[in-house]
C-alpha cells in the first residue's frame, strides 16, 4: 500500500442489454451507447420479431 496515494471513490453502475441479456459495470460519468457483445445501440428496447408484408 502506498501511504501518500490519493485514492478516489469509484462508483459503478450495472447495465444490462435487453436485447442479448449481457450485463456489465460502468464507471460513473462513463457513457455507454452500445452493447459490447451484440453492438446494438438499442439496449433499452427488447428484441422483437417483426413480420413484414411485401
């Protein structure tokens, strides 16, 4: 342990992608725009199967 080190408190928050189910921690102030696993920017929305008519 370094006695003269100035340590800051780090707050982590857990994020979960509702599309693929992957969860991870991010630091406070760190922006997270895409899921690191499925690379979707729509992590807040659940995956839906859409049947489109031709």
